[in-house]
């Protein structure tokens, strides 16, 4: 491709373009310099009003710096509270945004990131003639520094000729600094290709993205959440598979930016799935997907926030369901639609984008409704055929709940002559088990339990390698619905003994099974009666000492190893020590 473009070059133009390139290069390196220095040296005056609002402390001697003075590593001092103001920034930040805004402000709008790509990616070349991209970022009450870091990371790490524009959609935010301050910052500090659209009322992220897309004019739409940082050469691997086949929708690997420390760390390569509660989850990549030479991984679903799609194809495929409100469900809806209606969904491991993963959503919907349930109902009725019964088996209270008019979505399915949900399960997601709800109705395995118990594979205490404590019941191990915590290990205590059996269950003290709700997947795991049908009680123990929960696709982690409370929770698997457990006899 590159050579094709070059063939059209005339030599006369080459001289002129060389001169221009040198001039442009000088211009950009100078403006880059001044921008970098202004973000680090507090200067008084108008310009400074928009720089992160903090007074710099003297850098500790061991702080790591990038070659140009940008921090590429965060020291523990980043989170230090020096005065009441710091305390307030952190506290209101956690309250409003559910992450550490103090650190986010101190990092500022630019930083170096660890290059998390595999070595092979670094050597890869992409065609020069790729499509132009419109990056669409929708936000509601986002932290100013996180939003600006998202925008600048795109400007800093995207070849300018590929970046057609950035379309910001303000979903009627309430926070003061997202009003004139933001207008002013964009006007004075950002290139014209950064545009801002303001919604007159709160639309939610689904209609918000549709609005953003309707203002976009680039060839490919790239959606991002408003608290992301794109990494080295992130865009080219997303564009090139679309160039080959325009019915391809492509996701990057979503690296993890910690909500508490803002540290950027690599994500393992996983792909998207879902459970019958219609929650998205991460699944291990099947071996069959690993030997693709282009590195692309076919993914049954996407997480939702970060993906690239041909703009015309987005329209052809029916955009989104505009009857869906605020948050939730649109990611599974578009994933099913892509696969069932003749497209494909890929994850490209060479494209890396960090996202701040937070433990709770800091906003609700204006009317306080559970929009995820309503949105999921809409998608179940449009796309899931008889398999929507699997959802209702878990959520019987939703069976007769109103979900609005879906006729235009059924018309999309008809117009595109889409395949059945059964086809999707058979061909795209054969790993999906029908067992849990089905077996709840007629639990054959469970009745057999008294007669023939599953074979015990391992037995002992479950010790966390970071906390150096063992997993036990918070109350009595016989208490149904009780949670688990880590406490000092005691090899004499039978209430600390876990059994891991061939059904992949974890049974505490011979009584109850460790269970993860498919309905409220943000809840911590609990001790429940063993049901013997996998899903919510299916754990995989082994590889890298992790305790992977199959139905939510996450790993068991200690929350704060130093706290005596010993809380644990499910988290995205990252291989860290806090997620490592050993079953010790
Ligand atoms: O009313 C709203 N209006 C908005 O503009 C509510 C939200 N938003 C914005 C918000 O500011 C943010 O930029 O929409 C974006 C997504 O909202 P988040 O960050 O609260 O969502 P999330 O990261 O918790 O949730 C994931 O699932 C959502 C389902 O609707 C969306 O698809 C999110 O984009 C998606 N995020 C990701 O895929 C990032 C990786 C997370 C994982 C796994
Ligand atoms: Mn998000």
C-alpha cells in the first residue's frame, strides 16, 4: 500500500514538501516544548488558569522521568495529602468521579505510558494509506483533568494525517468547570479539529454517541470513554482490518488505569463474552484464536466503550437502539447485531488503550430507573429469540416489565436479513453454557449429589500471596449468603478448609459453595448452597495462582492488604500478587 501511494509522487513536489515538512517539524517541536514546560512550571496568568490546579512539590530524588521531563512512572508521593485543599480535592473527587482526582490533576494532561505491546507489535508496519478517523468521546460530569488527558493522549499519539477530528459530546454535564472553562481551554489550547457538541438535555451515552457520530465526517468512527489514555501506535491496528473488510468492527486491548493510583498497567489478552444475566464478562482466549497471523482475535462481544467502525457501516447496521437510556446493554446489542447481520468483531492485541476502571458508577439516571435492566430487555426481545428465556429464568420479575416500542429495531433485523441467535451461539460463542438457568428449573445434577459427590481435586487453606492471609467466612461458614474475607491462617481450624472439586466448585468447611451473582456482578462473592450446575459457582484455580470466576470473567482479589478488615472483591484479572491464591494442604 505504501509503495502505491509513493508512486503517485512527482519529484518536483518532493522538494516543496520536504521544505514544508522541515518547517512543520520545527513549528511542532517548538510548540510541543512550550506546551510541555507550561504544564510543569506553574506560571501566573491566563494560560495557567487551565493547567492542573496544584502547587508542585519538589520532586523526590528517585522519581522516574521520561526523556523530556514527563513522568512515566508514579511515585507514592503523587497521592500525598499536604493540606486541607488536597484532602478536599481527593474526597470530592472520589465522591463525584469514583477515582483519585488528586493524582489525576497532578499528572496533568500529558504523560508517558509504559509501552504495553508485545515486541512483535513494535516491529509491525501498517499501510500508509489508511482511512481518516473521527474520535467520538461522550462525557457526563467527567473530571476535567481526565477528560483533557484523554483528548491530549489522542492528539499526542495519533499521526495527524489519520486524525480527522475529535468530537466531544457533553451530555448536559452539571459541573462548573465543564462549562466556560472547557470552552476556553478548547478555544485557546486545542487545534480546530477538536469539536465540542453540547446536549440540551441528558441523553445517556447511547444516544450521546449517536449524536457524536452524526456530527462526524471522518471515514471511521472511533469511540472512547472520557477517562482513557491511548498508547503508542494505537490507531493503525484498528484501522487496517477495517480497510481490508469494512464490515469489521475492531476493539483495542483495554489496559488498566488504576482508579486509586492512576498507574497504567497492561491487561492480559482476553476476549469478550457475556452471562445469562446479560452482563459483559472477559473470557480466556480459546487456543483456536491464538494462531491468527495478523494477531486479530475474534470476540463474541465487546466491552462497549472503545471500538472503531466504518462510519457508513455504523449507519447501515442501524447505529444504536435510540430507545436505550443512559447506560448499559448497548454493548451486547451491537455485538450480537454485528455477528448476526454479516459483520465480525475483532480485538487487536497491538492496539492498546488505557481506561480508568472504577469500582462503582458515580452517577445515576435522571429518573433513578435501572436503565441496564430496561435496555437489556429491549435487546433480549429483539435479538435473542427463544434464548431470552435464559435471561428470564434469572430475572423472573422482568418477564412482564414494559420495555417500550421495539418495532424499528425489529425492522433493522428484518432489513439486514440477520441470522438467528442460535446461529450466533453455535458459531461465534460455542463456549456459552446453557446450564445454569436450565438446571435451576430441573436440577438433575443437584439431586444426584447425595449419592455421588464430585471428586475432590484439592483440599486445604486458600492463602493470598499478598495479604499472606487465608480466605474464610466473614460470619459462620454455615451462614447462607454470607461474604468471605481474609484472616490470619490457622492450619488447625476446620472452618478454613476449602475443597476444590472436579465440578470446579469451591466448598468451604464441607458446607457451602463460593458463588458469584450473575445478576449483580458488582457484588462480592458469597457462600451459597451448592447447585452443581457450574456458572455462578464455577471457579478455575491453577494458572498463575489465580482464582478465575467463569460466569463474570474476573479474578478474586484482596482489596487492601494492609487493612484488618480483609475485604475481597472480584476484579479484572491482572496477575498482580493481590490476585494470587495458593491452596495449601
Ligand atoms: O449519561 C451518561 N452520559 C455519558 O455521556 C452516562 C455516561 N456517559 C459517558 C461517561 O462520561 C463515559 O465517558 O459515557 C462513557 C461511559 O460511561 P462509564 O465510563 O460510566 O461506563 P463504564 O466504563 O463503567 O462501562 C462500560 O459499559 C458501558 C455500558 O453502557 C459503556 O459501553 C461504556 O463505554 C463501557 N466502558 C468500557 O467498555 C471501558 C472498559 C470497561 C470494561 C469492561
Ligand atoms: Mn468508563
